[in-house]
C-alpha cells in the first residue's frame, strides 16, 4: 500500500535541510547512555539528533548541539543561536524505515518523529569537526528496543503528587519520576505554594527527581534550571521556591549542573535574594564543598549583616565549607538569639543564629 504513494510527496527520503544532501539513518554513539537519542552528521557539517516521539525537541536540540561540539558541554553552553549555529527541523520522520512520512501514518504506525539539525559556524566546526567524524565512525546502527517511547506508565494527577510531597513520601515520588518526567511540572507548581514547608519539600523532591531524570535526559533539566533562573530576573514572574529548587538540583546532580553555580554568585548581588542564595549554596556545600570553597572569603563579612537570615545562612554555609578563616567571626555570633528556619530531613526547624554558628565552629 505504501509504495503507491511514492512520488506523490507523501513519502520522501530524508535530506539535510541546509544543503539538500541525502542523509544516513541516525546511529547510536559508542558512548551512548540509556535513552540518549541517536545522532548523525551530514557532509556539509550539520549534525542531527532523532526525537522519535516529536515531544522532546529541547532535549534533541541539546543532544545535537553537544554532539556537534564533540561532547564538550562547556563549549556547547557557551554558544549562541544565530551567532554560533543555525537550527532546522525535519518533521514526520520514521526512524524504523528512515523515511519522511508526510501523511503521519506508515505501516499502521503513527509517525511523529523529528530530526533536529544543528550547523555550527565554520570557526567552531574547525575545532570539533574531526572529533565528530571519529564519533560517527565508531557509532552503530540503532538497536532494537532503544525507542524513547515509554510504555506501561501509570497515570498520576497533580493532587496525587501534592499529597505525596505534603506527606514527604520521597520514594514514591521518585517511582513516579522513573515513569514520567511530567512530574517535574507538577513539582514545580508546588514551588509557589504559600505553605512554606510544602514549598521546601517540593524543592527537595524536585532536586531528587531531577537527579533520576537527568541520567537519561539532562537537556530537560537544563531547560528547567534556565527557566528557574529566568523567573528570578523576570519581575512579572513569581520566583517563590525557585532558588531552593536550583540549589537542590545542583546539590543532587553536581557533576552535570555545577556549571550553574556562577549564576548563583551573580544573584547574590541582589539584596532581596541574598539570604535564599546563601541557603541554596549551603545545601550544595553539604555535598560538594569543593565546588564553592575557593569563594568562602566573600561570605565572611555577611556574618555581621543586620539581617539575621543572612547571618544565619552565611554561618551555615561557612561551616559546610570548613572555612577555618571564619572562626573568629563565627565566634562573635555565640550570643546571637535571632531565629530563622532551616530545612532538615523534610521538616522546617527554627534555630537561632548562635546555634547555627556553634555548629559551624564544631566543624572547623
């Protein structure tokens, strides 16, 4: 049945949208992680990633861009669209047949795949081109069962997610995260709750869920982080819980997202956000103090800040950083009765600045 449509613009062989050359079927890289998208390259220098569902274009863009940069994430994050690379889409792509199916149905299957093309500008390709070619030489045909389509998902509602967060049932939340990354949206919604404990539990759960999701789809978490940072600079958007969520995401996946820490430093210049930035940095420092240790000196003067939250969170951060140079200033807080809230083991606890400073001193 399908063959009679050939030549009628119903089915085509896929070509590069930049140069018009016929392209090869995407392949799996030798370094491929589970659920990473197959990729390919064109003789004109363009690269592409295949999103079989057509629902993960952000991830496809990132995978194509990083692949085009020869897996150099730092280089990829520093590039700008139009200025450093061009993007184009080829829609209605079927990976199984390696055809463009304009009608959307082929062999009884719905076809909604997309090839996301990136062509880096010549100066970047000169640096990365040989590496990309070597990667493709070692790549293999797509294996059976590597489809990104998820089967057997158990649906869940916003109310169910809220109930799990409210009761701090983390393992069940992570079970849902393994099924469907849509839970990110439901958890993010709770960051704007007026209930402070619910808000912090949501940030904590979001960080843990993102750790799981980032193993297979780091691009979606990068986009989430970028959106959270945007909410902090966009006066028209609510930013409640955003900084706590950023801190939890980096805390749980430092190997992948530590590159966002400099943006936290930048936000510390905003007086209204300073206490939350310190809180986020303190949470990151609990797990990876080495990522922040070299900047400890800049937080010591904050121990004398008139705002008790800033004093308290700065003391917590410096203790986590093992900042011996802060000993004298921390000791001056020994009798500070001002109270603030800390999030520990799923609950909010009220602590005095003096208690936090004493705990920090014991770590030094």
